[in-house]
């Protein structure tokens, strides 16, 4: 009697990308307080401080875009999981259909 095999499920590319985006968001959130420290009048800013502010502002913009992308990926992942569930339900019907097709005709 054959034993039932358990399929190996690897994370999808979307899951991997989503994990990386969440990690990036966390790192950037820890850097954002630096932007508050550098909020001084323009006349007091050094060139280094100005460059750091600009870099942090770019990081903030990129983080917002990454968050929007992550939300879109989460929506795609939800739809993907729904599709997998639907296909799984349909594949469970295949053995029943095969039994019907292989039944002798009387």
C-alpha cells in the first residue's frame, strides 16, 4: 500500500521579497530619528549635515515606495493563496472523476 507523500513547500519569490521589504522598512525606521536631529536652520547646516539630510530624505521616499510595493505584494499573495486553495479543491475531485471514467459500462 503506498504511503501518502507530504509535498515540500518552498517560499515563493513574493514571500522572499516581502520579507526583505519588511526588513528594509524596519532598518529605515530606525534611521529616521537622525533626520529629526539634523533639523536646524539652513544657515547652521554643514555640507556633511546637508548631504546626510538629503540622503535620509531619499531613504524616506524610497521607504514609502517600498511600503506601497509591499502592500501590493501582500494583496497579490492573498489572491495567489486563494487561487491555490481553489486549485487544491479542484484537484481533489480528480480521483473521483477517474473512478467514474474507469467504471465498467453496463
